[in-house]
């Protein structure tokens, strides 16, 4: 149910509504919009109906939330959610670029990448320290050492760190280093993990499972929102189809479909979505044209020798070219991407990284 408060109703009336909802064992989510304050009431529908909430002072109307997802729904919040993690802002008119390697491999690799993408206008640095790999024999990530390297990259550039957490028991460790917690495609329906990141104070980038419907994606987001974390970013990263020319099939209709139904920002991952670096720039441009609020891209100083996902990773000059293309498309659709960074970042001696 959505309780719409009368315009200008005093805070005491809102407090009374909230405490009544709590006393009924239901969960209130207060959403203060620019035009109206609403309270989404989550819990057993019959007890909500029997509660007589419409009779409380300050309540203008009570109506059902029709969508199966509740707090994520546009019915509850009309204004788009803007997620902020330091310099990384996702939602609103600017388009956020998050870039970096699939896996953190070494200090020179991550620092060199961080400085390059920062100069090109990215505001977020991605990089997996805990890697969910299809084979148990593949590189599993540098784990805590990888997190320390990401922190050094943030200290050096100011980029916000976006990194994956693969298990609930790792949330507190990863949260010490990350600015945004990434929940990977394989974990989209790991409900205990969703609840754990929902209890964290950090924004969450939630990737669509390769076999998940958009309704399932929104219901997964709902777990995080219902646990108290409103800072959720949805990510389309491609789904599994019969097509084998690309690694996954990247559906861009996802973007306007989600924007019509949820206030949460939507980013696109054309690296995993295509699996081929040669396709990433075109699909990035298309995603921006279709209304994406950001891109998450794999970039590596030496893609051929990457420990994971080298075939879909852009080298530095391809990334700089992508940024030029995407800036033009963003401008054409009334959005903007941060300009190239003119302030030099401190140079740290990096032994022997190929450029
Ligand atoms: C990744 O971002 O490197 C990753 C593993 O992505 P996904 O969960 O979308 O497969
Ligand atoms: Mn990857």
C-alpha cells in the first residue's frame, strides 16, 4: 500500500503514521518527494487493509501498489533516484562511466588503468578482487590484497571503487575498501547476499542474471531496498539466448522498460553483454542513446595478457576513443559525460607495464 500524506502536513502526523505501521508489525518506507511525501507500507496485504490507516490525521489517500516490486516501483517514487558515491553520481542528467579491468591483477596494472580512465573522464573504477569464475581452476582474484590495491588507486585518483562481493560473509571486509558493492550476475538471486548488502551503508550495483526476467531483477532489487538500502543501481549485462556470435545477447530495450517502471538508475555493461572488444563502443553509444544512466566497461593495459575477460576488454586508446564517441551521443540526447581531466594525478613509478 502507498499512503500519500496531505501536502504541508506536519512532521508529527507523519511520525504517527510511521509508528502505527511499526506497531502493526509492518514496515514503513518514507519517500519524501519534491511534490508529496508517501509512505510505502510493506507486509501482509490483509493486515494493511484492516489497519484503517486512511483515518489517521494528515493522510490524503491510501492506495495499493500494483507492481509485485514495491519500494522499487515508480508508483511509490516518481522522481528518479540519484545514487552518489563520492565523485561517482548515477542518475540525473549526467552519464557515469565506470571502467577498469575484469580482475585486479597487480599494482601497476590497476594504478595505470585508474589514472588513464580518470584522465579520460571516468568517475568510477571497477576491478574484481573476489572473482566468481565458471571454473574452480580459473584465477579467483587477489582477494584482500586486490582490495588494498583498489584503495591505493582511489587514494591516487579520487575515483570511486566499484568491486564485487561474492558472499555474505565477505560484505564487511569488502565494505572497508569499496565505494559501491557489485552483486554479480551469478548472484542476482542469492537472497541472503542481497539482504546482507541491503544492510550495508554502501550503494549496490546489481547485475541482471543471464537467465533472469526484468521482473526478477526488480524483485532482487526489492530485497536490498526492503533491508533499508535505497542506493541501488540496476545493471543490464546481457542474457543467454540461442545466439552464439556474441557471448551474451545485450537487450537495450531493458533501459526504457525499466525507466518506465522503476525510479532506480540503470547502467549497461557492453563488455560482458557482447564479449568482444570490437563491439563495445557501438553498444555503449546505443545504450546512451536509449537512455542509460551509465556504463560499466572493462579496460586493461594489455588485454591479450589479461587474467580474465581479455577478449572483451578495451585497451587504453580504444577506451579514449569510446569516450569521444559517447560524449557526442550523450550531448545529442541532452545528457553529459564528465570532460577529460586536466588536473594531473600524481605519477607513481610503475615498473614495466606495457602501454
Ligand atoms: C564482472 O563484472 O567482471 C562480472 C563477473 O560480471 P557478471 O557478474 O555480469 O558476469
Ligand atoms: Mn569480467
